[in-house]
C-alpha cells in the first residue's frame, strides 16, 4: 500500500502522539518511515489534556513554515469542540492533518475534520501502531512490525512473551513527561529496549511490584450498579493491576474505576460502555476501557456514586 498523498508529498512530517506504548510505537513507525523517505521528522508526546495546546501550536507553526507539512496525530481522540479549531487550521497541500486513532469519536469531530480535508484513519478494531503501519506500508520492516506487536500486547493488557510491554510500562510511568520524546527517538532507530531503559527498569522493578501489591480496592453499590474503586500509587498502570489480579472481574463488579490524582481509568463489561461513562466526565476511550479527568475534591465513595449514576444512564449505549 502506497502512503497517501498528504504524507507522500510532504517535505516535513510532525507527529503528535499519546504518551503510552501504543502512541509512542505509532509515532516511532511514522518517524521511521519519514526518515527512510528523506523527509524531515519531528514529534511531540502528549497526554489527553495537552493535546489541544500542542496540536494548535504545531499547526500554527506549520502555517508559517515554507515547507509542506503533514501533521499526524496518533492514538488520541479529539473533543468535538476542539475539532472545529483544528479544522480551521488545515490547509490542504500546505498544512495537511492526518489522524490515526482507534478510540471512539464524537460524530461532530469526525464531520468537522473530514469536511476540512483532514485524512482520518480510524478503526476501533486495532491499535494505533497497526493503523500507522497500514498507512505507510511498513509491514516489510521487522522493527516496525515488532512495534505493532508491542502495542497490541500493551493495549490489550496481554502478557508479552518477551515481557517487553510490561517492562516499558514500568519505564514510561517512571519518566518525567519531558523525557518521553527520547523513547520515540530510540524506537524509531529500531532500538526497542535501549540500555538506559533497562537500567531504569532494573532500578524500579521491585518498588513497582510493591506498589502494585499495595493498591486498595473498595466496592460500592448505587442504583443497582456495583462500582469497584482501586486507588494505586500514581505510577502504577491499570494493566499491571489487572495482570496481577488486583482488579475485580466481571462477576465481582459492573464497573472498575482506577483512581489517580488527576484522572480516572474506567473499565466496564456487558451493556455498559466505558466510553459513554467517560465522555460524560469529559474524557473518552473504548467501549470496554476509557479514561477521564478527575475532580480532585471527590473521594473514592463520591466517585463511585457518580460513576454508578452515569453507568445506569449508559446501560445499552454505544457511545
């Protein structure tokens, strides 16, 4: 598959990627491809909260640059209102916007960006790294193909036979935000486990395992909805809580909320969409797993009550 014109004709590719394994892997695949084509490549790594500020800044910078630029967003969905701002900055043939994502999207965001000429590569059935690989035709590159598998193991919270996904989660959650760009650079060069990451992992592993084990879980029931609230140390990934058996399963709760100081991770089963609950809290994600900002003034019991009410509203909803 030949890359689309927005990428093939660009002199410069700038990637804005989510700060998890899938987003970083997708960014590395895109940067690796751009460099192989002799294009200038650069990137930013963002959380959901930082997307608007960074993406608007990069698109405005591209508007003032002489080179044709393709700005590619990977592994994060836009809010509907923000999408109209992004759409206003698209200039097909000068500043192109390409969006690679596997989350649920507000229909208004999809329409706004499509109408502006942005290329949307959206598929909830696979990880963003796989969509990026499909976009640029990277399957013949062993390093890129391995990045896709790494992303699939991490995003699905599945055990990686090589343990690479588990190790990267420890490393990523131990790094300051401004150091995450280093990961993209190493992965793009084909170094899937650099020495510095191994040293950091070895120094953090035992403490991280203790943090996972220290996580407390409380189960509440409101409006016929059982909500389990886990409160781990901030550095612990929900995937590792799941793999360690800390989080309740479908028979023990209808919704699981992992509570962090500024955000919540939400998991659901059956007829409740996690994305539906998260959107009502200002976030979003997938049907079975999503995330949202947290009001720091709400404790576990209050969060459980709010989530139970939203889950009751969302029963049977798809988004």
